[in-house]
C-alpha cells in the first residue's frame, strides 16, 4: 500500500473513530430528533449553515433574502453561510466537523452511509416530523423528498432544488445521419457510429469532472435491476460482477469502441463540453434542467436553437423501471443539527421554508414543492415550458447518482477506471475485477 493510501486510510479511520465516540458522549446533546417544537422563547442570535452550493446560485440568493427579511422582525438574528462549493473539499470539512462534534445548526449532506450514522446517533432532526409539524409535508414533491431519503425510507434532509436530467439532442444532426432518437440504451452504439460517419461528435461529455461519465455507469443497472442495485452495492451486498454491473461495463465499453464521446473527453471541462453541443459540433448532451437558461432560451445560438429537443433515459429489454423514471435529483439536502436545535432554529425554518418556494421559482428554477409555479423567462423557447411540465409526470423510482452513494475511496477508483474502460485501456472483465476488489477493500474498512 502506498504512503498516500496509508495516510488516507489512517485519516478515514481517525474520522470514523471520532464520529463513533462523539455519538456516545463527550458533549453530545440529549435532544430528541423527533421533538420538532421545543419549548422556550425565540431568542435571536447568529446561526450558521455549512453548505456546498454556488455562492451566486439561486438557493443561496433566495435564503439570503429570506434571512434578511426574518432579521427585520428579529433584531440580532443573522444567517452565517459557510460556503465551500468544491464538493470534495466540502465533504472533508463536513466529516471533520462531524467527527469533532462541531457541526453548525444547519449543514448540507447527501443521503450517504456517513450521514445515516449521524442520524442513527440522534444528531440530525427528523425532517419528516419537522415538515409535518410545520404543515409543509404535503407541499413537497414526492420525488424531491424521496431523493433525500436513506435506504430505510427515513428522511433527515430538506430539499431546496428539483432537477430533471435529460439527453438534449440536435434533431438536424440526427436526421442528417439517418438515425432516430434511441429507444433503448443498446441503440446508442449504432447512433454514435452513424454520427461519426457524418463527421459529427456523437455525445459531448465533461470528462474532466468525472461525475458525468459516472452517470452513464448508473443507467444500465437502474433499468436492469432498479435503484436497489446501487443500495446493495454500496453496502457490500452486491458486486460489480453481478449481471447488472457486468452489463453496465460492457455497455460503456461499447460506447467507447463506437466513438460516442469526443476525442480527449477525459480532459474536457464542463463549459467546453457544453460548447460542443451548443455550437452544433456534437449531437447529444446529457445534463439537467439547471441548464435551461442556456439550452432553452434565446441565449442559445440561433443556428441550433430550433433543432434542440430532449429525450429521457432510454429503456432496455426487460427493464424493471418505467420510462418516466430516470435521474430526478433534488440536490444536496440540508440537515438540521439536533444538538443545537431550539425555538429560534425552528421559528426561522418555519419562516424560511414557507417563503422559499415562491422566491426560488421566480428565478426560473423548479421548486422542490408543488406550491410554486416556475417563472418562465420572456426569452424562453417552447422547450423551457415543456421541460418544466415534465416535473409533474415523473415516476416514483429515481436513478440515484452514484457519486452521492458510494464511499469516497470506491467512488474515486470507479471514476478513474471508467475513463480507462471507455478509452479501451481496460476490458469489461478487468474493470469488473478491479472494482470488486476496491469495493471489498473499502467495505471491509
């Protein structure tokens, strides 16, 4: 084992040990995570929110406005936003503070095994109970809440977003190549070959950030085995060598052999990948509705604007999930620290969660609730409204992004091996063997 790997493993062990100890005593609060309405006066003070969101994004902008409005009637109140947009750095900070029992009143987290351990230790408020107590539970989209749930169905995070992930495509380029929108995932290689013959990049991919390629790894297993596969995989109860995992590896290898992604995709960043599509050089681009302002408004190049359309995740023969079930994330959730929860935190959350949907939807984004209607920009194309409408038509099962599910070590190795697999530097069998070994090592740890 390398020095770097030994150091990483040691630090992970220390963090895990500290987390275990901090849940057993030393300053841990005896607050009841289900006691959402504690007795006492609302005494204004500064509260903090540890978050991993763009500083100029809609969520933070809306919450800053709400906090300012709340402070007008509660002198002395302030919401301190501790922002770390870079996700790996954020996770390190979040887990370190959790291990030291120093998390602030509010903090961002995905529904990871680490977060579930915090919940099991009584360190996070039960959001299901909180929303019911505030009379807001029925206003949230089922899919938005379900994305935040742990595998056992419990809910400890509040969603602030709702997104749909589509395959955006240039209908003119597909037509010129004589291909139709793929009906199944197995239609992708043939589509890619036909587009390549026309000198067109089939699929634009941000390979530099790695998570977009990891989305493709999730697709075949979701259709073949449902959302349970990734749940079992992260818990060490399934393997990459299972039929769903092998099928995914073989499909991704085929995509690579068919030249589906641009040359040098592994070093292409987010903006450059999007530019390939918006300039008409690539035929397909897999991204979410957070890009509506760039892909469904007059900001889009007029040369391609009328040709842009979308399709959702194709199916496979014998699929166990429905056509209207695909990647519908509600982003990283906000947890409420049970150890610092008091009448002020409850009162602020009651105010904020009531005001938030309308303010957020006014920015042109999809609210996690059904109570706020998204404001369609004046320069929007028809695709903007039709994309928003699909939010009311999604199914129950969600294709969870694997980077929010797997432990950091396995996830990092998976992202590295996926690039090698698509580039043809490793075979599906080699990929599966490597990932099963990594999964076993990290699950054992």
